[in-house]
């Protein structure tokens, strides 16, 4: 098998939370246009200050709503001034278009966390973002050539830790799947010799790292662990880049005393991966020793696709407009 139907297939998008960039981009008065999970979206803040996400193509003639203006949390299209609320309803039209207020823009669940914007690629979130309280440092976004699923899988790939990162396991890593959306590896590892960074990490950790690496959906992953006495919490977010490959973002979460060592551990752990991932053309040739990878790919294969959510929403929308037409005919 050279390709899975969903896992690592660049032709489809699995539902999940996708990062739309720093929340500071929504600080100004205007809307923000982004390319995310293969669509053009517009993000803006509602009157309550919370983020909203709509398809950016106006339901009228397809103008880019990111060129519109915001008025009391409602988005007015720049072309003919149809105006949309955060849930996608057209709430006002100029008088020449009276009666067109039934138009809808597709809306997407959106929220703000760790100083970033997140949009669910689907109609209703199937799972929450990981519960990781605390402020976060965001490392600069990276472009990788590998598919987001393949990048997210990297922390489950136990056998590359020794080859690429010089880590020796203490005991066998433990694999489990807490639910249909999470694959978790629990491990203890000794930091080997090899350079200044490894020396820092060894000094910090007393030579042993304890960590749980958990994938969340198919494009997020979390490390929760300890380097010595210091807790380390890291979130990885991988989204498809519009030109292929991934945009990967790393969040170091917790107080400054835990973010600093987390940064060192991450620099040590991630350093070797990029070169390999950028030249990799993925084949799902999992061996029995790759049980964690196969388990993760299997979960990804079962995730619904964004298209399925869009089709279901379209059916509901057309049922809704049929209902309102019926109601109109009945004079309600
Ligand atoms: S294209 Fe948006 S109002 Fe006409
Ligand atoms: Fe790695």
C-alpha cells in the first residue's frame, strides 16, 4: 500500500483544530483573511470580543469578506454591503437587495488559546483542545515539506529517538489510546552524550527525561513530562500549507521556569528531525515494531473529513431554506 485513504493523504483534510496564527493579528479593527485547511476563511471578533470564523467568499457574488468592514461585531462585504453576523447569518442588506437576508456564510467553530487563533475544520468539534493551562511562548512557525499527520506522528516513532536524538529508553515505552482521538506513548529515557545542548539537557534533567507524548486528532500533539524537577509542557500544531507540506507551530506552556528548560529540551529533540522529514516521501510501510505509528494512522483513518462536514452542513442549510420558503408560502 503506497497511500492511505486519509492518513497523510494531501488530497483530503481530516477534521480537527487548526491554528490560524497569532491572536494579535485580530487586534486591529478589521477582519483577517487566512488560508486554512484548504479554504479561504475570514476571522474577526464578535461584539463579545471572541473570535468568529466564516468562509471568506461572500454568499452573494463571492467577494473576499476579508476586504469588508466590521461594525459592532458584524461583517459588511466591501462589494454590495451585505452584512453577516458571526454565526454566518446575513443580517442586513441594502434596500435594493431586500429579501436576500436568507443568505448564509458558512461559519466554523473558532476560539483563542495560548495567544493563538484556532478553527475547527468541521461543523461541531468532536474533541476539545488539550487542557494545558498557563501562558505560552510560541516558537516561530516552521514550514516543513512533510504532511501534517507525518509530522505529528514523529513523537510516537520510538525507534528514531536513539538514531536521531541520542536517547536511550529506560524500560519499554508504554502505548495506549485513551479515546478515539488520542494515541499516547509513556516513556523514560536517558540523554546520551553529544554536544552542548545534550549536556545542558543532561545537567537539567539529572540525565533522565520522563514524558507522555499524546497525539490529539491527527494534526496536534502534546508532550507532558519532567526534566528533573521541572515540568515540561509542549503543544505541537501542524496544518497543511497552501502550497503543500505543513506549517508547524510549537507552544511552550507554563511559567517561565518551565518554559526555559522546555525550550532547551525541544531544541535538542527537534533539531535532528527537520532534515529527515523534509526529504521524506511517506510510505505506510509500518513494521511490527512501529505499533505506535500504525495505531495513530489507524485513528487518523477513522477521523471524519472536512468535506463530509461541509456536505452535511449544506444539506442542513438547504433543508433550512426549504423550510423558510415553506413558511413563507404558508404566510407565516
Ligand atoms: S459580493 Fe458581497 S455583497 Fe455582493
Ligand atoms: Fe524526533
